[in-house]
């Protein structure tokens, strides 16, 4: 195994941002849409009313901001690390998804699901032991 270069700190930091911001954004969007209720599109006045509720929801805006943060971090980390490293490493988000679903949405997460998430995290640990960049800059 080759020693890791200094880019590791910023790579791992941005992957951590991705791991938290992506699921958090989705949870906020889900929470906001649950609060708004069923999305009516007909008649047009119902569509306007629902749209106004969506665009004035704090949860929706927090979700959008979190997902933009995720997307920017994802683009940045892909600019210097291999896709084959970033994508598996970001799979730790599955654990965050289950945790946020349990804590923020009141979902029940079974022991079998937690075991599956643990297997995924073990795979992430294996991938994380490799060099984030194996190709030369173009």
C-alpha cells in the first residue's frame, strides 16, 4: 500500500460533509413534505396553494441548503479523488440515514437493518484503507 498524500484530510473532511449533508437534506425534505401533506395539482388554485406552502416551509429550505452543500462537496472531492474511492466511502451515509430516520422521523429500525448497515460500514473501512487517488492528473 502506498502512503496517503496530504489530500487525505480534505478528502475525508468533504466525504464527512457528504455523509451528513445528503441524508440530512433528504430528511428535512421528507419532514417538510409530510407537514405539507398530499400534493394537490388540480384545480390550478390548489397547485398554487400547495406551492406556496412548499416555498414557505423552513424544513424544505433547510433540505435544499443541505443538498446543495452535499452536491458542492461531492463535486469538489471528485475533482481530486477517484470515483471508485469516493462513492463507496460516501456509503457511510446509509448509517446516517437510519440514525436520522430513527431520531428525527420516529421510524423503527430493525436489528437486521442495523446489521446490514454495519456490513456496509465494514466495506467502507476496507475501501478507506486504500489510496484516494490512483491516477495522475490530466
